[in-house]
């Protein structure tokens, strides 16, 4: 039988067939997929082949094959283990939720996520949430950020999951697609999903005042069928986003504005750091490339972890 993985709890997987039947499945033994070394060989969104078996009068399944993925989103742990984890597979688009404060989403996190999405060919839309709670100066920060990313080519939408602003626009973009929702804990993913489809009634938790961090409400990624012909993958809140190892020469290719300028650099293998006649650095000096983006690039290039700095919005 063939089906799609809707939920993973680490050892068991909920697999749904095209006919709508759901089965609890496990993996037979250990297997790795084409050199992908991750903490989870099977991810939500995977299309799998499985066989049914009966244990103690309960029918369960055994996954024995994972079909080729069109894409996937993978992150590296920011703790000492440096393990990689596939968040979800076979995604049409990702909605990355961003909040200026309560909790803050820094540009270093946004850029690391976008670089990974570019590397794995996943379309990303930036949703600036909670805009109903911002004063004028904070809204100016939203406008500045949205301008920065629109200029690069990313779609940016200001939304409010609580008062419904632009929710219909998001729903229209989701129709007939598999969409993943991602962002820090507390940015309003579950609230947004509930606004889109109230019947799901996903759990939400308040922001922790002490840390200005959201409290995790989702432990594992899970896919849901929506009543308007869409599928969503709700993901755990991500505190940090480590970029999976890339060659230094290719990092700049996943910054679209750098890649566009690369042909004008003097050297074909220009890293946009020390080299003379570098088109990216010239564009940076001319204000055509955002300083925040270049700083994120250098962090990734140098293998640094995210920098949670209060001035991260500047540039």
C-alpha cells in the first residue's frame, strides 16, 4: 500500500492512503535515504510504501520504502550534537511567520531559513503577524523589513491572526497546495491555523513573559487536511536554525540578490569578502544590498551560530 505520512512521534508514523484510511506504521529496522543522515529517516509529508500486519487484533503497518522527495526542509540542531532533522517533505510552499517583538524574530533567523529553503527548492512567503498590536514606529520596522525582502523577490504579507487581516489572502494562496507553517515559538502559528480552519482547534499558549519566548505547543510536525482543498503542516516552534553544511562557494548562490550579481564579479569563485572588484560588495556600499543580509551571509560563511542582537533590525 502507498500513503502519505501525516504525523510522526519518533517511533510511530500516522500514514494516510489516498482513499482516506489511516494506519499507525513503524519502520522495519534502520534505513537511511541516499546519504541523508538525520535524526528522522521518515518525515511528515513523505510518500511511503507500507505493508499491513496484525498484532493483538490491531492492524498496523510497516514502512519499507520512501518514494523520491520533490523537496524537503532540513535544519541542523544549534546545540552541541549538531544533528540534522528533516522538518517536512514534499512541500509546495512555506509560510514563515515573523513578529517584531513578543517574541522578536531577528533577520539572522529569517535569512538562515530562507537560505535553507532556497537550497532545497522550497518557495517561502513571509507573513508579518500581530500587526494589529504594533504602534506606528514598530509598523515602520515591518514596512522596512517587508521592503527589504520584496526587493529580493520574496512575497511579504502583513497579517493578524486575531482580527483576521489578510487571512482570506493566505487561504487563497493555500488552496490545492501543501503548505508548511514555521517560525519561532509564540509567533502565532497555531492561532493562524485556527483562524484559517477553526474546526482544527490547535492548542495555543501565551508568551512566556520571563523569556519573551513562546512556549512550545507542538512537539512534532503534523499534517492536516483542510475543508477548502488545502493541506497544512504545522511545525514545532523553532528557537534556532542551524544551516546544514554547505560549501563556502555555494552559500552566496542561495542569496538571490547575490547570485544575480555574481556574474559581474571579477572572479568566478568570488566569496564576496576580500576579493577586489566584487559586485556584491559594491552593491552593499551603494545601498543596493541590505547590510543585514550581508551580515547573515558572513555568519553562515564563517560557520557562526545565530547572533541574537538587539540591533539586528538595523541596516
